[in-house]
C-alpha cells in the first residue's frame, strides 16, 4: 500500500469530531503550534490506519491532534494545536 | 490452518493456532500497513543507530557498522493492538542484547526514537534477553519502508506499536517516559496476553 493511500484529509474525521465536539468541525480553523500556519480542519492531513487517529499539519507535518478511542473513553491530545477557532 | 475467516475470530481456541493467538485477536494472512504519518526515506549513507542517555558515552553505528554486528533470523508471532495477529513471521536483525553488550547502565527504562518523530517506551528488561531486535529484513528481503525499513525495533512479546518503525536509537533512562501512544490512552507496557490495550487495563 502506498503512502498516498493512507493519508486522507480532515473530512475523514468529520463524524468522529462531531461525536466529540457535538458540532460540525470541518470548517473550524486550527493553528499549528509548530509552524503557526492556520488550516481549516477539513484540509489537515489525517492518518486513520494507526492505533489512534493522527492529524498532522499539511505545512510542516507536525502532529496537531491525536485521538484514541477505547473502552468507552476518548483520549485527545491537542498540544500540537495552539488554537482551535469555530463558530457557535 | 491455512485460512481463518474473520467471522470466526476468537471462537476456535482449540485449533492449533488458537493457543498462539492472544485474547481479542484474529489471525490475518496479509501484513496490514499502519502509519501515524508520512513514511520517512533516509538514505543508508545518512542512517545511523545510537544508544544514548544513561551510559558513560553514547554509542553510534553507521549502517555498514551496524550490518557487521552479528545478526540472527527469527520466526515470531506479531500482535497489533488493532486486533490482528500474524503468525510465523520471519525477521532478520541484531538483537538488542548484542547492541547493549558492554554497555554499563543503571537505567531501568528505555525510549526508542525514530525518523518522523515517533517514540515508544519500554522497560530495559523487555529489550534484553534475546526477545527484542533491530530488524532489517522481513521474509529474507530488505525491510520495506512501509513496514519500517531500513530498520525497525521488533519486540514481538508486546503489542506491535512497541516495535517502532524507522528506529534510529534507544535512549536509556532512569525515569519512565511515556511515548507517542503511551502518553495518550494506550497502555504503558502493552502485553497482548493480558490485553493491556488502554490506560487502566
Ligand atoms: Zn505546522
């Protein structure tokens, strides 16, 4: 399997993020804590074929979010996202 | 048994493979590619492997030096926390025991670090005793980059996220330091026979 098959965009986690944030998140703007670039969540790089979901900055490839779900719980690491802006 | 339907997962514990498959796992024949990021591609001329941290002096091997270390071919079963297991996989590599020969350290913990930024933590005891390798061949062929080539850690008695792909070194530490998955929900040790998948298992 080629890497291009593994990398998806943020629309791939629209449903997962709705479970967590209870609102549509693909239009939210995320600021990368590494390079400072701002991307719509729908346009970030997403890796789903992993023990958890890994979201990376399309500009610098740093991890923006890690989301693990198991045993009825979520674990969400947002240290790579300096700011998440979304409409009410 | 040549073929096990996914529909029978975990039910036939009396089969030959049953006693080799940890709870909650099913056997696959293919080799799924798991990836938490882009596949790093480092030329062998720029590759090295290091032991750093709690030792008198850090040790580093170039690719050629690393390949001159005594290696061995082993057949092992591997278990991914995403619930697939693959039996009788053949790997060639240098045992971590060999790499740590002559290393004086009081460290109880280790962190494997990798190209691409991935890390995973293990007790040093899980790396010693010829149960962990730095593997560079799979099935007699150079390890494919998608599966962690040029070299990956192989620790088959723990879930496969501990077998870090694209490994470049091991840091020996006095303190345990949770890695990429261990710091965000996944179990600190990851013993598949105890189903240590998540925090609290
Ligand atoms: Zn960035």
